[in-house]
């Protein structure tokens, strides 16, 4: 079973790899105003400022469907509910199953392992055995691409 900090990358048909932040130059300025290149591992360290991350093309995610991706060690599920996009943590809070593999019914997703229900919009745990809410993330669609604000 996946752990909370592991989520395999989803296959993506787009040129930009899944989970790569947009608008980044990969340059940091040190105390002496010198430039140096950084690695993705340095950029994705804990405590980094929130950033909009490309999740998928809006057309690549069918209505009433979900997909997952990883960014900075976080597994995130993205849902398409009749053309509106939402994102939650990608791992069930009960037994570490992938939420993107769950059954979507209206605004709820059922965990594929033990059938606990969560509200997709709010992340609220709705029925046993789940008791802990899913973390939610803001989303936006620009130029046909779905972005998630990852903290």
C-alpha cells in the first residue's frame, strides 16, 4: 500500500511533467546577490511557499472522474465534477488507499478499500470507517490546463 508521502506519478500526455511548478526560473539569489541553479529537490522542500502546479489538461480528465499526481512528496487527487475541478489529498485518511481510484457519486468519493465516504468539495469525512477529513487544495483552470495550489 502507498504511504502518505509516496504516490507514483500518473502518466501524462503533455510536455510539462506532472507536478512541475509553473513560472519558475530555477534561480535563487544568495546573500551576495549571486545567482545559482537549484535542483528540484531543493525547490520541493517542506515549508516552501504555496505555488500553482500543473496537474493535467482539463480535457484529459472526464466528468465525474479523478486522477492523481505527486508534488513535493504530496500525493494529490484531482476531480472533475461536471466541469468544475477540485483537489484533495490523494491518500485516504483511514487506510492509505488512493482516492483517485474511488467511486465518485455526485460530490462524494468512496474510498476503494473500505468504502468510507468523503465530500470532494470540502474534504469532510462523511461515513465510517473514515473519521479524519481529507486536506483540500484550491484549483484553477487557465488556457485549458488545471492547476492546484500546493502548500
